[in-house]
C-alpha cells in the first residue's frame, strides 16, 4: 500500500512537472511576440505557469474536502519559493542587477505579503468581498507594471517555425495534462496522510508544497544558466503573489469562503511573513553569494524537518 502510493505520487508528480515545463516554454515563446520587461515576464508568464500545479492541487484538494492541504500548500509553497528557490537563485550570482522600476515591483510584493499575513493571523472568513479586493490590487499591480518601459528582448526562443495558434494549442494541452496529473498527485498525497497518520496541513506544507514548487526550481535554474537574473526574481515574486491570490480565489469560488486561521500553526504564519521580509531585503539590497544561498537552503531543510518532529 505504501509502495503503491509512493510510486503513484512520483509518477503523477513527474507528469505534472513535465506538463508545467511544456506550458512555460510555449508561454515564453508567445511573450517574445511582444516587448515585455524581463521581470514582468517572470512575474506574469513564468510565475503563473509554475504556479499552475498549486492551483490544480488546490482545486483537487477542495474537491476532497482537504482544506488543510490547501492552506499548507499555499504557505508551504511560498516559503519553499523563497528559502529553496531563492537559495538556489543567489548561489551562482555575485551581484544582483535591479533597476529603479524593479524596486517598485518588489515593494508591491512586500505589501501584498503583509496584507495576506493579516488575513491569516486573525480569525477571519475570507469571502468574495475580500477576494474582490485582492483582485483589484492585482489589476492595479499589472496596470503599473505594463506602464513601465519594456525591454527590447526577453529571451532568444526561436518561434519562426510555429504560429501563435499552435503555441496556444500546446499551452492548453499542457494545462489539461497538468489538471489530471495534479488530481492523482493529491489523491496519493492524501492516502499517505492516512497511512502515516500525518496531519493534512503537514503534508500540504511539505510534500505537496515541495512537489508543486519544483517547476519554480527548474525555471529558476534555467533562468540563471541563461543569465536572466531578473527573470528568476520575477518568477519568485510572481509565484508567491499568484499563490496567494489564485489559491485563495479558487477556495472562495468552490467553498464560498475559507478561514486559514485554524488550519495553520503560529510558526507557519510568522515564517510566511519573515521569509517575505528576508527576500525583500536580499533583493532590495542586492545581496547574493554562496553564504546567503546556503543559509536559505539550510533554513528550508530545517523547517521541512521540523514539520515531522
């Protein structure tokens, strides 16, 4: 039973990551049709693409009435994005390049993170009214981002031999595969909680969050190899914002409302805010290097281990 669930978890996760990566590659190709700022491509195209596993996993978890996995996935994914993905990002970088326009993007990320922290630290039912406020903030964010000066070139993807329609078809196909693979992934993850007697939130924070954060890891490594540092930064910023908004809205639309207060421990709530502040400081002050990288990654491993102690 355990071997079957573990094998099913690994297979479904592999398919999930492949489908996500396939969607991202074609989304980046489409983005080259337009001249868009590098960090915005990271936030809007790549971040939403790498956040698709979190969205699909949330949908399936809610269908199984597993709100603990939903809450754990959201907070755990954001913590993993900063400590693990961020740690990998700053390892090979000696100095971060960040323009004035990018700093305003970073400030929005911190504000958004703080507002969400207020929603989880207090016993609040997040309903459609609060959801509409979050949507308004996101529209406002995109409006100001699109007004900024676009870059001349984002990536060197070759799209000469493929039409935009074919690329869109490939993205839709990848999304369909992603949806069904995530369903099986959550099914097997839920089975493991019953086999090992582990709380749903713990599985959400560790197994599900780590698994659905792997696309961010892959996208970040590729961005660093291609020396697209701002693309990697935008991926982390955008993924966290997309997780907060997307997961919460999915929960609202399916259940009518969601209350994270009793689903998360105080440590999880405060670590969510602390990691957001740490990432803001690292990027704003343009800090990088192996020591910071190792510190972030070891912090994530310690947090991951703590969940099972």
